DNA sequence: TAACTTGCTTACCGGTCGGTCAGTTAAGTC
DNA sequence: GACTTAACTGACCGACCGGTAAGCAAGTTA
């Protein structure tokens, strides 16, 4: 111990959790390439080699963080949505809850693992990219099937279902780029606005 | 000349144009960080030092490419839109033409300078970022003012204008992520679909 | 107390990055 | 053919990257 920095030794799982958490925050704020393993190590308070005692590689780290983002989305939006029987209510649920999730994790200069799901695909290996894409496809299919059901019920406007599904997602994901928690609209309000606009554009 | 590669000497402006064009394509396809100056040099057919004879730095290169993307957007969408007197028609013009522009430059694995305007902000210096943000703000203000005019005319639904403007942009920008020229919808069709969905969500 | 495990450090590796510099070579001009 | 200009090369630089090997030191177990 040469300087005043705290030198607390942590248990393996504690340290691992801390590394993932710190790395997630840094990567979301500054980008994957702009965040070096030494940066992460310094922020955690140990050496780079110390980090590699717990983490196999930088790519695995990114994959784990993005998987965590997907886990969050599934837990907060996708799985609960499946419990909603009515198609229109299910769609409303998806829009508002996903919007809230994005808005909740937006800060002034950083994003959460839920939002970098989209941005850092280039850093992944082909195998990892394939896995995450598949999970995303499940989500898109959930939205599309809700739209198709509405179409079958004659409630949908005369629009292409695919274009509708992705336009919906675009509105929601774009939130991360402009929403500010200290703005004039609260998280709840902005989620409500997006739901209004989207449902107005889709339903007859 | 050691191998069979062509060794045509070009004039300064020709070479400069070629470098910008090749670099733009590569950076859009593979990302800014994943494209090294040596990669660009090799693709152009000269040495890295040769590239630096025409280009001051990598950051300037990125800024120039993104500025070009913004130029394109202004020429194809923003400036012509100002000539449309009716607010509703102006909004329709913006949506369809911006969508067409995005769709036109989407390929299977690459994007054009118009689409990376969004993705590679992190690679810019603060001063450059500020300049581009200001140009983007002008565009957002154009959309917002059209919406406000519609609101004053009582044609707009009861929605927040800011949320509406950004939702619109989200739908359009997201196109770059899912539209494929070989898909079942043509560029014109997809632009029309987005216009329908958006206008349906915004207008009474 | 001795053996073992494990959290962690110091020192280092090969490789690549953006960028520079001192020249070399081709083309244009007089 | 001499001179100038400008396109371009080859060799190199320091910095930093992701990742590793060997060993130390603190806690656990026998």
C-alpha cells in the first residue's frame, strides 16, 4: 500500500459484481472502444491483471453487459407483457413500460445496458452477436404478433405490420437520445406521450 | 513499383476526394474505431503517410464525413422543405424525403454519412460535436415549428410538441437499422408507410 | 504450524494505433 | 535540360492496447 487508496480485499463474487457494474456504467457512458481495461481497473481500485483474474476477456465483458441489458428488458417488459391477454392492452403495456425503462436509465451523458444493446453490436464476436439478435427477434415477434392480432380484429389501420413494429421501436429507442430527467416532461409523462402518438398512428 | 498494383499518381483534389469517399464508405460500414488510417490508405492504394499528405488528422476526417452527411440532409430535405408553405404538406415532405434518403443509403452491412451522423458522435472533439449538434438543432426546430403551426391551426392532437418531434425522428432514423433494399417493401413504399403512421399519430 | 487456496500485484509481452520526417520520384514550367 | 512543385514512400516514433506469467500475501483448513 503506497498511497492513501483503500485496499479492501473483496470476495470473488463481490469483486466480480463490482467489475461488471463499474464496467457497464463506463462503457455505457464513454463507449466500448473508448473504455480500456486499465480504465476499468483503475475505477474499480485494482490492477488490470487483477481484473483479468475475474474476467476472461473484454469481449466477454461486453457480451455479459449487453446480456444483462436484455435480461432487464425481458424481466420488465417482455415477460410481463405475455400475461396481458388483450392485444391492444398488451401493446400499450409494451410501449409504456419499455419507454419508462429507457427513460429511467437515461442520464445526462450516459446510458444503461438497456440502451447500449443497440449501439455496440460491432464489438461483439459473430457468435455473441447472433445470440443477442435472436433474443431481440423474439421481442420484435412479440410486437408483431400483437399487431397482427389487432389487424385480424379489424382494429389496425391499413399499414404494413413490419413497418409499424419497427417504427414503434424507433420511437421508443430514440428516447435514450433526447430524454433528460430534468426536462419539462417526467418519465411517466413522456412514456404516456409516446403511447398516445404510437397508438394514434396504428389504431383505427 | 514492386508488384502489379496500379501506381497512378493523382492530382491533389482528385486524391483528396478519393480518400474522403473511400474513408466514408469504410467508416460507415465498419465503424470509426474499427477503421485504421492504414486500412484507408491500403484501400486507396497509397501509404498511410501518403494519406496524411492530404488529411490533417483522423478526427478531421470523421468530422468532414459527418458534415457531408449533414450537407446531404440539408440539400435533400431541409432546404426544399422550407419552400413548402402549408405546414401539413411541409411535414409530409420532411418525413417522406428524409425516409427515402435513409432508405436509399441503406445496404446490407453498411450505412452512408447520413446515417452515421448519429452513431459516431463519440469520436468527435467537443468543438466539432458542438458544430454538428447545432446544425441538427436547426433541423429539429424546423420540425417543431411545423408542429406548432399545426397546433395553432387546431390540427394537432393533444400531444407534447417536443415528444412528437423526436418520436418522428426516431421512426425515421430507426429505418437505417431494419430497412433492406431487397425486402418486400420498396424505398418509396416504406417512406409512405412511415408517413402514414406518423401523420396518423400526430394529426386529429 | 504447515499446506493450500485465492485475491491481487509487478513486470512484461507482441501488436497496433495515429502521426511524423527525411527523403524520392514524377509532372509541369521556363 | 535545369529548376520547382507536389504527390508519395519507407522507416520510424511513443503511446497505449488487450492479455499473460510469476509470485506475493492474506485468509482458510488440516
